[in-house]
């Protein structure tokens, strides 16, 4: 069975199985069972496995008092309806990416990834120590849910393109899959942008409905088989420098948990955020080697005029949100920019010179 068929089978689980999940979660002898719906295919490297591991971590840490039953994309609800399932009570928990829901509030996109924005460490510092979590809570309070960082892909790949991009002019009119604020930047550069779930991308590329697509990076992209359709692979992304996934819980159900179970959920999410990062760091380079050596993929970097135009477009997008009438989105953007100005001094004054020196002088 090829990857596309396997993913299709995963994402189109039988309606009977889905219907069976709609019963109320089990609560017996002090034990609670929650249902977690995800945006990821079953057993999907890094992200889907991260959701499964998060559930296992909570189950183990609670001694079985709180168990999480995980449903892959399509098993209970379509992948891009995962958050709505928690809001309307179909599930108690979801696992996805906050920028998928930016239509509910543009501020949510800042908790996944921002074009020319924060790296993973910077994002975690903002959320944990510089007020990001409190603003995130304000946004999600409107919907009766609570969000936690739950995974970290690191800096992502820029995407797969059928044709080489030699200049900014080559972007005009291409049909490109990319979500979030990054989608708005690519649109400003001239692309026709759409978003779709992981399991839908390959078919759209193969059919010609898309000319290009980005998802995460080599680890995931190899599994999805994009190399079978497009051979030009651009590293690295300028729109997703440190992408984070989220775990979202029904807030009233979360608040009803004993204090120790609440802390277990928080701590498990934080642990998995760091664990997923290590998974991607270990497996992205292995997957990239396979893509190049076994599948003839050509690794490229974006031309300078694209990088420069994208930086300007990103600033325009962020400043547009900062001057908008949406108070919470504006508050989020202002906080993000303020934190970035502080945190980039650490990254650029301390980390970057070291990385440059290692690249230039340290040969083993």
C-alpha cells in the first residue's frame, strides 16, 4: 500500500467508528476519560505521535485517574474542525496548531508561528515568562477553552515547488498550500494561497490543483511523499521559524479536575513540547539525507529578492494587526513584537555568533 492510500484510509475512518465515539466520556470510581481529537493522521511522525505520547504521559502520570483516548484526523471529526469539537462539547481535548483557527481571532496565529518571527526558544520564553500565555488565555476564554504549547517542530522547510524559483517574479500566480500569517505573506508576494490538512496535500499536488506546498519539514514531508511530485525543496522557511503545536482543553472540564490532575496536564504538555523538538531535531536530517540520496530531491534556498520582499510583507501584516480594531489581536501582536525585540538580542548577540563561528572554523 502506498503512502497516499494509507493516509487516505486513515483519514476516512468509517462513520460507524466515528458515531461510536460520541458517547459521554467514562467517569467511574474517580477515574475520568477524555477524548482528544487531532488534526494529524494516525501515527504521523512527530506531530501525530506527539499527540499519542502526550496522552500516554497524562495517563501514566495520573496513575490512570485521567486517561486520554486519542482520535486521529477524520476518526471523529474532520481535521480542521478539531477545535470546534472541543468548543461544542464533542470532545474534551484537541491537538493541532493555533493558526488553523485564526479566523476566530487573528491573535491565535501568534501562538503557532509568525513570518520572520520567533524561534522555538524565543516563543516558549514569550509564552511562559513574558505574558504570552495570559493573552492566549484571554482569547480562548471567549470560547470556553484553554490552550497549552504541546509540541515544537523547530524551523520548518520552506516548501516543495514543481519549478525552481529564480526570482520574486516566479511566485506570481502559483497555487501554494500554506496556513497562518505566513499564508498572508505569500499572498502578498503574488501566490494564490490555500490551507488544507496534511492528508489532503499530496493528492492536490499530484492532480495539479497545487503548484507548491509546505507542511513541516523533511521528517513529515518524507512520510507524506511530496518528493514523488515535486523535486525542488526550499530550506529554510521564512514564515515558520519555530512552529508550535497546541493542546486545547474544555476549560470547565479542566477546572473541575483536582489540582494535581490540572498540574499533570500542564506539565505533560510542557514536557511534550520539548520532547517533540528533540524528535524533529534527530530525524529531520536523517529524512533529508534520504530525500536527497534516494529520491533525487534538490535542496535550494530562496533568492534574496524573495527573502527581502517577504520580510517587508511580514512587517506590513504584523503592523496591520497592531493597528486593527480587534483589541485582543492588537494586544497579542503588541506583546509579541515587544518580546521579540527583547529576545532577539539573546539569539542574535549570543547564539548567532557562536553558530557562525562553528560553521566557519570547527571541522571534525
